[in-house]
């Protein structure tokens, strides 16, 4: 197996190599003999690339699984589907994009081609596409309708292109990599800016019974050249699959991890491969980046987690699942366990056979948004007098701006931040955000309140990262403190929030 370092040095696209050589870097090498102290110092300086930072700040992104499976009632098509089955009666991509935008989502990803090989755009390189369908007399292009809607409504646009293609006769041969590059080129050149390219890990057999050896580096090079600001997920260098499709990330989620974990072989190995649909498969290990994990690493890389989950049991629309759409409360819990655990949520909302998001999904998304707005409407910490003996910029923690941040003086890696309210306040949510533009540093923290002159624990955690949300039984207190117990370098806090949820 090639190490990721070797992969980087010999085969990464020039653009990426140049970017990695800049002083602020999302990758560092570690030589043998470096002390733990040196390694931790290096880890604290690994920062996201601009495209990774933009992506992390999106928080909420939406997936649209749509294709022949929508009409055959399947999850994984076998590639033998008649193109004529694809016939949405009232396709309205603007309704999809508008619905998710109004619910707070900042970017969408459309399944341009799923494992069945059916293309939602009129690719020049195959007949297995919308071209042969009755929809708009073969003149329709779903990818275009989605990208136009994204541009009009000003939200990010991404494509899912399944490397595994159960229709293409070329699959399993070297020519398939050319075919794939041609299709990717169409998607990257015909629809304006593309913000995310999502490669699935599934790699099964094609029609000739052979598996494909994917030419990932060629694909990455193409994307960097044609769409340099796009993040490549999850079989790619920018964004890592969290390891489960349940919507639950790790409580300790380091975005800086040993570079070896960025290896394609490892990621492919962890991906779903069976035709038997198993959406709850859990490949999470609970620790990828603690001191124990990075002590013996050969390199460290900024490789953040994306948490993908469907609003329904399946990824594609099935009428029988109309009653199983996740409730606003379930979506809210997922927000806490994905975005609130230093991840980006990729929530799938599958359009139905009409070519619209169903009323059930729309209603639950709207109520989810109301719940979010209600919960995070007022940061109670803003009303407190905040003090930290060794701190700088304490006011920056509650100004609502991510770019302004609190940090400690000198070399201090711990801090006690004390909040005094004019009168006792009731709250049940803690929200912390590190300024990841300078790195991820906090390793351990505890929130306490004062009762009868004694400090009592409310909640505690390890990593923070871009966002950490903790829910606890409501507390009523006039004095509260956050103790940062351990960090890899001076801790930072862009925002500190205390909220009272329902
Ligand atoms: C999986 C696929 O096999 C599912 O069908 C779905 O597209 C999901 C997002 O990724 O690996
Ligand atoms: Ca701030």
C-alpha cells in the first residue's frame, strides 16, 4: 500500500502540490525522531485549505438522490433499466433548491449518475441517459435545471458521480477511466461553478463481471484544473466520510489526522460495497486524531468529516417511506450530532416521481428550521460580563462574527472564562466554536456553574473544532465558567454561546 505521503509527492496534481507548499498548510510531514512536543506543535498548525474552510462554514448541505431508482422503487439499480422508466411528470428543481435554502442549507449535490449508470444529463458518451427518456422528449437535463436554480438562488452546487457503473460495457477496462474522465469533464465544464464533487466508495462488478481500478489521481487533477475551488469528497483528498450513515459523528472529532488515513485504499476499504443495502453500517472508530493516534504518524493532514444521512430510510424516494420521514426533532438531533460534533451535515432529501420534494419532507424541513431559529435566536452569554485573567479579546466570543476570536496570552494552553449575569439565567445548550483558520487546538473542556459558593459541573467535552454543541438538563445560574483544561497551543474561541432550547 502506498502511503499518503508517497501519494502526495509522486502523484498529486501540480495545483495541489503548490497549494500544499504554502506556509499555512493543510499538510505536514513528520520525521522519525521528532518529540511528541514537536508533533503536537505541528498538529496545532495544520489548517484547512481555503476550499475546506469555505465548505466547513456551510454547516448544512443537501443531497438529492434522483434517477431511474426513483421510478423502479429500488436503492441500487442494476444498470439494465429501460431509459423510458425515467419520466418525472412535473419536475421542478427550483422547488428543491428553494425548499432547502429556506431551511438553512447552503449547498446541494445532485446524483448526476448513480451506480446504475443512468445519466441525468445528456452525456455525449452514453445512450443510457435522459436523452432516451420520454421526459421533455429526451431534451431535458436535470443537472442543468439544478445548477440554474442554485445560481439563481445563490447557493452552492455540487455533483455526485458514481465511479461504479453497472451499465457501461467499458467498466472493468482501462477505457472506462477515459469514459469517466469524459463524463466528469462534461459536468465540470457545462454548468458553471461546481463547489463539491462527491465520489462514492462503492466499487462492485460491472456488466462484464470485472471490477474497475479507479484512476483517482487523474480525476483529482482534472477537478483541480477545471474547478479549483471545488472540494472533493469522500473518495478524495478534501473531505472525509465520517464513517456512518446514521447522522451521528464522533464526540471527539479531530480534523487533523494522520496522513495515512487519507489513503484511498483505506477509504475504499471502509466504504459500502455490498449490493445488500445496509445504510446503518457503522465504520466509525471513536478516535482518529488524539495524541495517541498522531504520536507515531508520518504526516498530518487537515481532513474534516462529512456526515451524510437521508431524511428517509432510503436514499431514493419510495412512496412506502412517506410515513418515515425524519421528524423536525430528529433532524434537530442530527444537527447536534453532526454539525455539533465538528462535521458538515449532508442531508439527503430525495425528489419523488413527479420530480418534486414531497410535502412530508418539505413540512418537516420547514419545522426543523423554525426549531433552529427559535433555539438559537438569543445567545444568553451576550448579557454576561465575561472575564478571563490570561485572555485576550474576550468580547470577540459573543459578537456573532466567526472571524473575530478570543485567545490566551503568552504560551497559555489553558483558560478559565468566567461569565457573570445581571440575574440568574436558564439555559440547556452550550455552543463553542474554535477559529479553525488558525488550527484545531482544544483537547478538553468543562462547563460549570456556581451554586451556594461551589462550582458544579454542567457538561464537558474533548474536541471543539468548527462547532461543538452540547445539550444538558436546564441549569439556572448567575455565574458560569468554561474551563479549557488542555489545548495543543493557545486555545481560540470564535464564538461562545449559551441557549435555552425547548
Ligand atoms: C452509498 C451508495 O451506495 C448509496 O446508494 C448512496 O448513494 C450513498 C450516499 O452512498 O455508498
Ligand atoms: Ca467572534
